[in-house]
C-alpha cells in the first residue's frame, strides 16, 4: 500500500507480478531451501530478460510505427493505421467458437462437470481446448473495442466466467477474469488500487471454488494452501530425483496427448511418482527441470522474459489483438507457476504471441526508409 501511495500511476508490470507470486509460493509452503533458490533464480532471470525485451522494443525502433512525425510513417502514409474493427471481429469469432464447443463438450460428457465430477472424465480434450478460445476471444474484444465501459466489461466477464465454470476447470475461470482485468488495467480503465481490489475478489472466488471442490470430494485440509504445498512438494521431488530425466518427454506429451499419441504430461508426472488415476501438476519450474535439467531454466526463462517484455511494449502501444493476447499470456504465466505450461492450446497461444511480435518487426523494417 505504501508503494501505491508513492507511485499511484505507475503500472505493475508482468515481471514484478511473476516475482511476487513466486515469492508467495516460497513463503507459504514447505519447499526446500535448494528448490527455493532455483525458483528465485528463475524469477530473477525472467525479470532481467523482461526488461531487456522492453528495451528491445525501442532498439528495433518499433515506436516509430505509431509516431506520426517519424520519417517512416511519412514515407508509408496510412500503412500503420490499426484496424481495430478487424481485431474486434476476430475476437467475436473466437468467443462464439469457444461458446459453441463449450456446449458441445458438456453434451459430449453427458453431464455438467461442475456438479457431476464423474462426467468430467468424459470431456473431450479437443473440445476443451477449443472451448478455451472464448477466453482469448473475450480478451481481444475488450482490448479492441475501447469504447466498452468498465461496468459492462465486468458484468459480461462474470457471465462468461460462470459459463466456463460449468466444465469444472478453475484455471480457465481464473485466466478469463485475470486477462480481462489486465486489459482494463493496461488501457487505464482501472487504477492500481482497483487492480488490488478486483484481484482480491478473484482470489476469494478461487477460494470458494476450492472449498466447493473439497466439499464434493469430501477432502480435508486448508483450501489453496494444501494445493500449493502438494505442488511444491512435487517440485522438490523433481528437483532431487527427476532432474533432466524426462528428456523433453513432458513437452512431447503436452502436444501429442491431444492427438491420442501420448498420455498427458500431468499423468506422466503422477505415474512417475507411482500414483495412478489422477493427474499432478509439476509447476512451470518442475516441467523445465524435469525435461531439461536445472540448467534449462536459464535459456527458458531468458527467452520467455525477452519475449514477454517485447510483447508487453507492443501491447501497451498498439492495444487491440496485441493487448488481448498479452493479457491472456500473462494470466497463463502467473497461473502456470502452479500448473505449468503443459497444454497444447496454451503453447499455441505463446507461439501466436511470438508471431505477432515477428509481424510487427517485419512491418517496421519492410517499410523503413
């Protein structure tokens, strides 16, 4: 709160949020000292690389694309005018497709997973993946149609989160609400204090969902904290016993499990621990360490940080699809501290974000004087 009083208009950027959340996981769980050091090292690498990515935006001269007085813009008049209507139509299309496949998924499962956990196992992986296009589509809509007022966005977001909640995945609900919140925040529709207020509301919703799940399962323990402890204990096991053992198989299974050619990566983790019939998340750190060893965190978080820093500056300036995609990627990144980036659609979103960066860079140099 003291920082907010001193810097009321300064934005909280993605690398700070990543560091704060990783620190919370370390403080409130019984993770070992050696694993804590690896987590902090990963967060530090990401922070430094994020700043490098932000700087790269200026080094490449991408700010000239929207600078009306630059020679670049004068030479190619009208080439860099962003058509937000096209972005909005794309977002609307993705949202519609996501809603259609969400309904089809529930029909396929033969029940509503939120109220009938047994039907959750019958959900189609492909339909589940396509239903999450709703999240990306809605973020793009909010980032493209800047005339939407804050209250209307919040109301629609709550409605969509209620719909997404029906298939029983808390992560999807969290990402939808968080990405909408980030779009509002980076378009200056909400301030720092409101960000904390809404973030607290999302946390309470997650707590409520955890309580409901524990009650349905008849399990004990402290909601969220028990899940965090379990996940971090799995990370400890991976660090000390599965360092580089999987040799990229977790990444392979994240992609090919949707084609029925491999078990899911979280299933692989559970089976490796001698646990069957359930899935276990290895955290974003555990997935990398299990696949590529401890040294893998250096290039992974280095490249990820540069990419996210560059996309952040592009999103901040260009808005529209760039901001919508960035908000979704940042939300998945923060959630992946616990879940890991091990879903094909999420991986494809990151690839899409990377291609958007390449597209902007090509436009900059293609028409450079």
